[in-house]
C-alpha cells in the first residue's frame, strides 16, 4: 500500500470518528504491527509433487471437478498473468477456469485481457494445460454481479470457486478443497459450502501480511462482517439457486454468502483452516483503500438488513463492519436466541474483565483495553457464544424458569447503565439496557460454573447465545 493511500485512510478515519477514536485505533494498529511476525505459507517441491501424484491417480468416481469463476475487466496484464499462473499451477488438476471478460473490445476479440491471456499461453503454455481455461467474451459490461452470473451459467464442475481477477491462489488451494470435500463424503455428507483462511499481499506480490485466521462457521459473526470472503467454494447447484444480485454490486459476494448459507446446518459448511488465498492490495483495491469502494460497504449493510428483515445494521467505526442492532423486542426478531450478553469493563476507558466465555470458562477477550477492537476487530463484533458472563446478560422471557432451574439464580431484570461502542461518526456513549439484576448475584463467589451450565443447556435446547459487545457494563465492584 502506498504512503498516500495510508494517509488518505487515516484522514477519512479521523473525519468519521474524531481525534480520540483515531488515537486509540492508531495506537492499537501500531501495537499489532510490532507483534505481527507473519510468514506466508511455503511449499516444498516434494510436497507439491506428492499432491500432484496423489491427485492424478484418483479414481474417476473420487474426483471433484471445480469451475473457477473469474470476472475480468481491464485487468492489469501483469496481475492477470500472475493470477492465471496461480491457477494453472495448482497441484489438483480437475478444474476449468472460466474467464468472463467484460473489457472494451472483448466481443470483437480485441480486449486487453484477451491479449494478455494469449501472450501468456504462447509464451508459457508448456506444462500448464491451457485447455483448462475457457475464455468467455461478454458483449457488454453488466457489472460484477451480472458478469459473474454469466460465468456461473457456464460452470460445469461439481463446485464453483470465486477468484478476483488480480488475486492469487496458493498452489495447494484446490487440493485442500478437494480433500475436505472427500473427507465429508466419507463421513456421510459432503459440505455444500467451504471457505479458507486468507492473507493480503502488496501490489508486487512480494510482501504478505494481515493473515485472516478464521473461526469455524459463526452466523452471528457473519452478520457483522463478511469474514468468509476468500477462498469461497460452493456446490454448483446450490450456487445457481442464488445468482448474484446487481443491486448489491460491490458487496455481491457478501449478499451471495448470506443467502447460500442461510438454510444450511453447521456440518454443511466447512472451514479449511489454511491460508489458500492472497488478496492483492493496491491503491484501487478495496483491500488497500476501503474508501475507494465506500459504496461496497453501504451495499454490505443493505445486504445484512435485507437478510435479517427488520433488524438494522449499524455501521461501526471501522468501515465495512456492522452491528446488527438488538433493540426493542429483539427476541421476537431473533427466535434462535436464548440469551444475549455483553462486556464487563473495569472502567469507562479501562479493560475487559468479563463477557464472552469459552466452554472451559476462559475469557475470549480478557484484559483487552475497552477502546481496542482486537484481532481483525473481532472483539467489537457480534458472535455466537459458548457461554456468557451472568453479570451482563439478558435471557429470553420464556426461559427464565429454565435459567433458575439450571443456575439456581432467580431471574429478574433491571435497567442497567452501559457504555456503548463508538459507531461511525458517533463516539462511545452511555445508555441503559434491561439486564439481569446484579443484586441477585450478591454473595455468589463462583459465577463461572452456573454460566457454563447455562451455556450447555442452551445448546441442548437448540438455541444459541449472542455476544453483543455494544453492551459494555462498567463493573466497579
């Protein structure tokens, strides 16, 4: 990313969030950079050879065929070449790359993209199996959604994968997706949607940074941010049920992910915990300069609101991240939720001392300064919770008796002062929420055991619990 790009981002953040919010964000970012020591995945020649050999000897019935969809428009020739090579050099050979070219001159065979493709294949075709590329010239540029839909219509593989025209796949990307699908089949059900971890690289694809180590599928987290993003793999027939929608151009992949995962169970969605995708950053890319595609984030907010029907997606201080509001009769709008809980803060600008708990009782964001957003801003995003701190929790009214039965604590609510998260253009502030009356917790030394018991019972009943960080309760006891 260029110096001018960094300065522009800083200026826009300052204008949206004020001096105090910018100071905390800058301080946290500098700390993260000092701590980050990331190295991109490196593959030995022996490993790649063994993957190729194993793939090529697979019986036909065990092969998964992929269609890699790449909508292209006036792509930089060097970026296009590197993207194509990253696909053609895959260790898994059963794929077709569909290059949907909407560049000027594509219909007449005179586009910049076609010229770069022909130059590559004429110069380096040996050993690359150019027959795996299907060039699809488009009569006109219909926008990213319509162009992707044209490629989707031509897909013949068992699964489709989405690849941006200037990004890169790791050489084992398709192999790992195929392996996860095969393992699912052997276990009784192949996943319908798969996604991997990713990182970013500079425009020259020399420096790699900002690895996104993703959790297994978390629907509540997805509503706050398109964390799935790249690399996305979807069973072809499922993908065709949900074509990309032009009205969400810029966030068309987010809208698509929300819809294709909407009716699926946890076991039908597979997270492949490896970096398989390099998202290239340059001054015109969303990855490097979010302000260059502000409309994309507005489209993402609309996609969330459309999917959740009746729930507002409030823009947070960091562009592209949302807070699906839990307000009014939130339980009526979210019937899957048994309880909602927020953070315990040691002071208005103190640290996190309670909130989202793991199944072993540990605190996920413990000791994080209350003005910090955490790794990839996750500490300020909604997530599904294995357990919630009882000092900042609200329970669905129908389950109050069950709560008392499991925890031994009567349930009663009172209006409790809280600190809210900063949102775009609005600093952190104070408000009030109806939460479990802390007077009921007086004298109980161990609140972790009943919290974990309640979390287990919620899952047994088929409900979920939501971590809602906008509820930041100041805990002075």
